[in-house]
C-alpha cells in the first residue's frame, strides 16, 4: 500500500520550504509516486489563527525592521525552561488547528522541518491513542534553538556536529540522532553544470568574474546598500543581484544605474545554474544558501546573519576558511577587491574546502530514514482512550475472576 508522508513546514524564510521540497522529491525519486504520497503543510499559514497565520509575512518584516528585538527574543527563549514556555504557548494557540491538520492529513510518518512546530505538533499527537513515527530534520546549521529538540521523537536528523551536541544538551540520546547534513534539492546537484554551460544558459558574460549578491529567499538585510558599495569599487566583474520575493528591493535595484554589467533578478527557481555560474557569493548567513554554495564550491562573503539561528553559521564558514565575515559594505568591497587581486588560485582553495565540507547526498540519507520510519507501525501513545480503557478494565476483571 502507498505510504503517506506528512511534512510540517512554514514559509518563514525560504529554507523550510526548500528543505521540505527537497525531501519530498528525493522520496519520489527513490520510491516512485506509486509507493509514496507526500503532503506538505504550512502549519502557520493553513492551520493557525491570527497572528501566527501571518508568520510568513511577519518574520522577514520583524527581522528587517528590528534585528535587536529578534535577537533578544531568541536569546531569552533559548533555555530549556523558556523554550518549554514558548512551545506550550504555541500549542495552546494552535492546538485545535493541529488536531484538525492531523485529521485532514493522515500519514504513516511525520517529518517536521520547523523548530516552532516540532514540540506543539508532538503534543497534539500525544492526545491521540496512536501516532505515526515522528522525524525531525533540523534546518538550522550550527546555533540551533532548544525548540528543535523534542525528546519523544523517533529520529532527529541534524546538519552538523554542533547541532548534534546541542541535541544531547537538550536531552536527546545518541541513538535518536544522526548527522546527515542539511537537505538540498536532488536537482541541485544534478543542475550543477560546468560554469561555461551555466553562464550560456543564463546569458551571463563568459569571461568576467561573477559576483552573486543574495539575501535569502526574501531579499533580507542590507542588500541594496551592499550592492551600491560593490558598485562603487568599479571591479572588473559582473554583478548579479537576487532580490528574492522582496519586490520593493527589486524595483529599487532595477531603477539604479551600475558601473559594471549587472543583472537583477526576483525569486529564481534555478539556483543550481546560478551558483554553478558564480565565482563568489555575497550573502547573509542563511543555512540553505551556505550549504548550497558549499556543494557548488563557491567561496562566500557573509555580510549579515539573523541573530540567533544564523550566528553560528558565520563562525562555521570562517573557521573552515571557506569565506569571511564582512559586516559593512566597506568591508565587503575591500574583501572583493582583495580576492579579485589574489587571482583564481586562492578562490580555488576556498572552493575545494567548501566542497570537502559539503554533504551533497544528505537529502537521500534523510529520505531513506523517512522511508524506514514510514514502514513502522503507529506508536501507542499510552493515552487511555475510551476503547483502551474498556479493554483494560475487561482484562482486569477477567484476571480477578481467574483468581
Ligand atoms: N532561493 C531561491 N531563489 C531565490 C533566492 C533564494 O530558490 O531567488 C533559495 C536558496 O537557494 C535557498 C533558500 O532560498 O535554498 C534560502 O534559504 P536560506 O536558509 O539561505 O535563507 P532564508 O531565506 O531561509 O532566510
């Protein structure tokens, strides 16, 4: 019989959907659509009341407007006790939606790729007599929040050793966890053509070094200021800027004049080709972009990190000598000018180190794990349902009579 996989995500940033689609498509590739059906649900958008319903809109706005308050919220909530308070509050806000979601999307295994959803979802499932096996795929790289770790899950798949250690700290046991790397879409690796082919496909100049500027799926952070600072340097390069879903930013970029060949894009669905064609990526420290750039072997200049979940990513990239942290437009310009001067050899070394650190097959390892759990029987939650209560009472009476 066809196995049903339910993936819980939300469009807060681009990474959760990207991870969910990657796992879904790897399952389809490996098992075929005759054997598996995957449902993806944006838990906040589809099953939560206001204001959580608007989390996909509110998240980038909050971070763009007040990183300090986001940082404070992240830090305060990131203790075992406070994480529990946050998840209990979310649970009470969305519990009826969660229960409806599980009724409307019956499944053989649940995969959760969102930290805020993991614990409330498990709590909602525990109100049933049986629940499907629950697999968490942690989609932050290094400085992972306590909220990711729920002791009752069957499996917790993490991208890095620091994320694994954090799981142990949060009370998970080694047998529950595995370091797989972050899931990146199977087409990503397949789409990594030769640089010349990718450039021909995209219509970029074949000879000029290509600098890609991207602020995640939502065009977050000081993308415009950074672009202008690079522009001021008049480097011998071509500049490619991705505004993502940020239409205001896109318009602002499109109506500016540039000193070097410059291409402005909105949200792209061909990131493998774009990274294959790129020599240096200037980006915020988003986990998915970092992971994809590592697989593609593209050195990075990180200009920004969402405080909290992305802070550790910077240290990870810098300590592995794949890239640098350049938090001001001035520093980005200096770094680019230096890298261009150093020539291709130092870029090649960074590129090789990036590839060595990557897990291009992570998504298939994760899909295999999910498939394995999809074969398991539902788990008894030990909740005393009416029926179970009747069965137990009858057993007890029979035992008494036997005596
Ligand atoms: N992305 C994309 N098209 C774009 C811009 C970004 O597909 O135009 C993808 C990018 O390849 C990555 C994800 O969106 O997979 C961004 O995730 P990341 O974790 O870097 O940042 P987030 O957007 O989640 O803050």
